[in-house]
């Protein structure tokens, strides 16, 4: 059984999408609740539209890491939203919904593998907040405190992203090790099955003959013929695995009992077209059934040749046939 690759919470899956849009809905509620603090309410709707567009872009992008154009959009929108909203607040009016939303975008940018760009966006966001504090009644101290908290959130996002990457890497290593062990176990089982099958064949065909020889009973010409057929059968099991199908083996056994020398050879790699091999089996079985003397040689040729197999009947009549591979 092929092991499935385990994974942490998918950052592009349904759960992440649901969380993103729930956060957006909460942001929209806060923005509309405090819209009276804005001197230009239309700006609030513009910023919310930008946030929604970023959410859609990040949701549609399944890349790991996030593709560069989408990441750059996040880096630009985060500080731009602060520029659009902060300076149009009424004197004394203040709400941090847009700051938290901008920081959340950078947090998710971290988790999507764009850590450096997340910190570029954080630097732009912090710089914007400091300029805003220095040029408004908010004051540089309060703005610096707000900026520090946003940097702390982005730092948490970076640590989380690094932990996820390290854990995911370890999981991939464990899965690779499990795959190797699974392949080795499957190969061992296949060898064991083949060994069991071969032993069963030997028990059914060779053991009775050996018991007859060991019994000390007189060996008749018919017995010698049976022994010779059994020996040839064993030889086929080593040299003609691809031709050991009931139709050929039954016909070969009967032909050998009639005195026909049957030679079966398989030089293929086993990767044969089903229709081709079935047609070749029918060709060989017909020749063996019709043969009364001489030698019948059937061979599957090595891969890379246009001819799949050859059949030579050399007895009272001589005939040579070839079967071409299907295109």
C-alpha cells in the first residue's frame, strides 16, 4: 500500500479560506461601525474592496510559496491602506481596524512562504504609522507603540512559518523513509510469492517423478519420456517465463510426448502489449499442436526491436513466422 503524504493544516484549503473571509467580515463590521470617524467614508469602502481583492488573489493562488506578483500586491496594499484611512480620520477619532487588517495580510504572507517580503511590508507599515503619528494629534509615542505591536505580530508569523517549514520538511523525510520501507516490503513479498509459486509447481510436477525413481520400481520407456518432458518443463520455467501460459504449456507437453523437440525462449523485459502476446501465444500453440516431428522454436525477442517474437518449425515441413509489434 502506498503511504499517503501527511500534511499540516492546508493554508490554501477550505478551512483557511473560511478563516480568511471570517476575518474580513469582522474587519468590515468594525470599519462600518466606526465609519462616523472618517471624513471621507467612501475611502473606507475603497480599502475594504482592496482587502477583498487581496483575499481573492491569495485564495486563488495555490502556489507554495505564494507567487511573486500576488505577494507584491500584499506588500503594497498593507501600507497603502494605512495611508488611505489614517489621515482622513476626524480629529480625536481613532480606530485600528485597518492597521490590524494590514498586519493580518503580512502575517498570512509569512505563512505562505514569503517571509522576506512580509518584513519589507512590515517596514513600510511601521514607517507609515510613524509618519502618521508625527503629523497628526495621535503623536509619535502612540504611533510607535502601535507599530511595535504590529512588528511583534509579524514576528510571530515568521516564527510560525519557520516552524511549519521545519515540521513539514521532517514529515516529508519520514514519508520518504516509509515509502522506501514500503517498496522493500513489497519487493520482499513479491519474491516470497514467486518462491511459493515455483515451489508449488515443483511439488506438483517433479516430486511425484522423484518419488517414482526413489521407489526402485523398473523405469519404462514411457517413464523416461515423462521424465524428459518434466525436465523440459523445468527448463521452460527458467528460460521462458513469458511463455508459460496454459495454452502453450499444454501444447508443448503434448508435442514433446509425440517426440517433437520444443524450445521456448523469453528474452523480453516482460513489458509486452497484451494483444500482441495473446496473438503470439495463439500462433505458438497452433504450431505445437500441428507438429509431429522435428523441432519447434518459439522466442520472444529483446525490447527495442520491431519484431515481438519469432516461430520456427523445422520438421517434415519448414516454416518461419514473425510477429511485429503494434505501433
